[in-house]
């Protein structure tokens, strides 16, 4: 049985359109799907990431030997979706798998890798993983095997990549992820490793590497737009941005999304200035500086409620500084400034002179 050729752009398979075909089974909601996943399954085969999670989990239950390569390789991902939607038996699934380009290309390596892994596991089967000296004992009995050497090399390379990207990990993570890559014969597949590590990125745990640098840059840019990065953008959103940049999207494209968010609630005049490349910080800086100076304060920002209410005219255009000066004299804090006290003194002096009390 050939894999259904009705492939939907973006990942997924459509149901065969000819009901006379021997493998015709409409794509209907599967048992255990959430309503959202069921809707995705019905949408002519167009599968969302949430539905993909269902297919991956379901395939593991039915076929057992599904590893992470099926979640990242497009050809194998489509095979899983097809297999579940068409209720393939284990034998049918194996037949489909062995006919994929991925299997044809990698079967020899996988078979050899499987043999060396079984050899390695046989040597260490009597060791206790909870033994504090477990790692040294494994090295003593199986350290010279091809599998152990390959796993160590993969682990060293993966650790370097994790540190470069700034992805935090535990020793258990490193061991598990290295085994994932090596068992699937993907330790030299740089494109696959890049996609694999992309799924391990989390904004909340980035403290070094390119990911942390990009996150800091975005936070600074958000601040220049008058936004609080961790308050105005969720960790999930930050993580998605870092993953997108890790996959090749530009920093400028992400900043554009922050700019769009910062425009919400702004006047058309200010929005037009932002579209020319100016940040809100740059736009408001002269008025913010004048307000702090005039009121003898240092804490007024572009988002100050009074400033936002008084910095623009009725059309939303920013007032010139001289007009802002007049408005600031009506600010509740102005009467406590040296300037205000001096003006009060001058007025008092004139009144006294008018009554003849001063020479």
C-alpha cells in the first residue's frame, strides 16, 4: 500500500478522494482527541501542532518503536498521521516505514547501530544505575565498545551546541538527548540536530549563549518602546521568538512584532513616527526630559499618566516644548518647585511695593 499522496501544505495528509480505493478511510476524529484536535483532523487533513502531538502519542501506543525522529522528519511525520487515520496494522506500518526515503537512506546505519547498542546493553545489564560509581563501572566494562565511544563523541558535541545556544540542561538531559541522537544515527545530521535542539529552548532558562543574547536584546528594545518585557510578553511567547530566531528568522522581524504591540493605544501621529523607525523612548524623550527638569523630578517616564494626557494636542500631535512648559505649570507638583516659589516671591514683592511697604 503506497502512502496517500494527498499531502496538505504545512504537514498532514488528506483522505483519499476516491471511495473505491482499497485504503479509503475518511479522516474523522479519533478516540481520545480533544475538540480542537478533532477539528484539525477533519479539516481536509490539515494538521495543527496540537493534533500532531496526538498522532505521535497514539502511534507510540500502537506501534511501540516511535522515537523523536518521527516528530521532526516531515516524511515520517506524515506517515504517522496516515497510519493512524487509516488504522494501519503493525505489519502494514512496518511495510510503509521501510518504503520511505528516510529508511532507505538510513537502514544500514540503523541496523549496525542497533547491533552495537544491544552489545553494549548486554555488557552493562548487571550494573545498578543507582550506584554512585555507575558511570565508572560502565566505562570499565563497556567503554571500549563502538557504541560507548560513539555515544561519548555525540555527548561532547551536543554539550558544545547546548552551551552555544544557551540551553540549560542537566546531566540526565544530556545523557538522554545524546542517546536519542546516536540511537537514531543522527549524530552527524546537523540540520536534524538544529531542529531537535530548537524544541529544547525555553526563555525562562536562557542565561548564556546566543539565545540569552537575543532575549536580552529583545528586552532592551521592548523597554525602549515603553513596555516591560516579562510583564507584557509571556514566557511562552518569548520562547517562541527565540525558537524562531534559532531556526533562522531575523531579530528585526521579532522586534517588528514588539513595535506593533507598542503602537496599540498610541495616536496616529506617534504611530507614523514609529513606522519611520523611531522608538517611543526617542519620540517622547524631549518632553519627558522637560517634565523632569521643570518639576525637579527624575522618575517621570513616557508612560506617566499625566504626561500622556498632556503631551498631545486634541489631534494627537505632540506639543512643542514651550507649550509643554505652560501645561507643566498646572501639574500638582509644580507649586513645590524652586521656580514656583520664586514666582510667588516676585508676586508678593510687587504687591508690597504697590502698597508702599518696600523701597
